[in-house]
C-alpha cells in the first residue's frame, strides 16, 4: 500500500504570502497525483491533477510540481479564501485511491 | 449544471444496514466511473468504493470489503452504496464523486463531488 504523508500538518501564514505544501509518497507514483482544497462544511474541490495540471476554473496562483515520491502545491500569493485544508491523492496502487492526511492552512 | 446529490444517510445501530443514493444530473452518467469517499468527523478523506461506467467492474477499500456493495442504475442516473454490518467506525460523511475525464482520457482524480450525507452508527 502506498502511503501519502503531507507536511506540515498546519501552516500559519498571512494573506499575500507564499504557501508551500508538501506531499511525499512511500513509493513512486510517477506523476499520478492530485490536490484538493476543502473548506469547513464543504465537499473537496479538485485543484491539480497529474501533479501539475490545474483543473478547470482554478486560479493561476495555484501550481503543482513534482514526480516520483515528492510533490509540492504552491499558492503564490494567498487570498483570504485560500485558507482551508488541502489533501493530496494518488491511485498508483490501482484500483485503490489513497489520500494524504491533509495540511491545514490557517491565517496567522 | 453538473450536479451530484446524495441521500439516505441517518442514524443506525451497530450491525444494521443503510442504503445511500447519489442522483446525478447535467452530464452523461453512464460515461463516467463513480466513487464513494467518506470523511469521519474531524478526520481526513478515505476512498470507499468505485464502479465503472457500465457497472461491470467494482472495487472496494479493504475496510469495507464484504460489507458494502456499490451499484448504479444508468437508466435513473443514480449511484448506490448498500452498507451492511455497520460499525461505529463507519460513522462519517459519505460523498459520491465523479472520476475526472478530459479529452477522452480518464484521470485518477475526482472533479465533481456531492454535498455529502451523514451516516452515524451508534446504539
């Protein structure tokens, strides 16, 4: 089973700052990694697929990078609406999907 | 508008059963694989089960295998999750989610989610 480990668990930043979230896989997942944003009381929203491709309607300040075992979600300049929980997800051990435990991005 | 709407959640005793439904609209339902994903209170996301567009292939997380059954009725644009032998640890919000497709290619991600339905297993 492939395990996804996200870090940090909590990230405290101010609007306008740059956020860097990490997701590490226990073995290679190639580029088959997605990122989601979840706000309280809401369903997750797809941000990034295949490690670096923005989903439809996702602002350009969100970018993804990485391959193999190390991946990064970057938010270039935080907007107030970006404070939420972020999850990475993979399906390299098909057909099982696996999510990371999440990173909470909070306002400093 | 592309939409998924879950229903069927509620309070059930340990060992009991419940059937969740997910009504799809705004897209060609039969062309998409679908999944159920759950989230225990205050916890992260856990994939539960998936089904192919035709319904001919089904997949389960080890935690629910043998207890849950996923199915779909493409004539009714509806996805189901039959949950039997429920345990306290099955308590969660259950989301249905559509597998992301683009340009005729399926990606292993979920682009459309329902609002979720709460399942509470407690005596």
